[in-house]
C-alpha cells in the first residue's frame, strides 16, 4: 500500500551549501568595498597633523595643488611663503585619475593634472579652517575628503 508521501523542502546539505556560497560572496564584496577607505586613513591623519602644526606653530598654512601632488606652504600676508615639511604625495598612493576641489561655498574646480596657485584649504592658528572637499575619482569608484571649517575631516564614497 502506497501512502502517497511526496518529499518537500531542501535537505540540510543543500541548505548548508547555499549558506556557504552566500557567505563567501558577501565576504568578497565587503573586502573589495572596504579596501579603499584604508588608504584614506593616512589622508585623515595628514589633515589632522596640519591643523595641529598650525595651532602649535602659530602659523597660517595653506594646502596647494601642484601637477602631481599636494603641497603645504606657510602663508604670510596672503602670499605663499616657505614650504612646510608635512607635504606628502598621497595622490599617487590613492591611484585616482581625476581630482576635483569643491569649496564649501559650492565652487568646483577640475584639478586633474593641473596646479592651482591659490590655497585649496587654509589652516589657521586658532584651530579653524577655510575648508572644502577634495573629490577623487577613477573608473571604478570615487571618494571625497571633506574638511569642514572646524577642521573636522569626513570621508565619503561617491556613487
């Protein structure tokens, strides 16, 4: 005598295989998404060091864009003066193709492979800044580093 029992559902092995595949896929995606912000941690500490340098030295300093990197100079009487040793070439380490600067007032400047004679960001001895947003983009992703007027640094991903 047949009972007419029909097997419904998935076996435990089938469920485990699906869970393992989903877990591995998620891990790979998260590793790819989180690898770029690690590179930006050095830029955050760079801007924090510039603020600290300005406060401790009592000097106004400006962040300038040269063709291939960012340079830091002391500013005296609204003029670029002596170069500060904290200048670093972090643009090359980030490997971005396009570089833009957006002031907090909204003006956007394309600085890809260009220099700019005016300071992009100014750090004052009072611990305040004339901030802005650095926008770095390549074909796969984009990131922004925003320096607010209180010198707070924010990192964001651009979709």
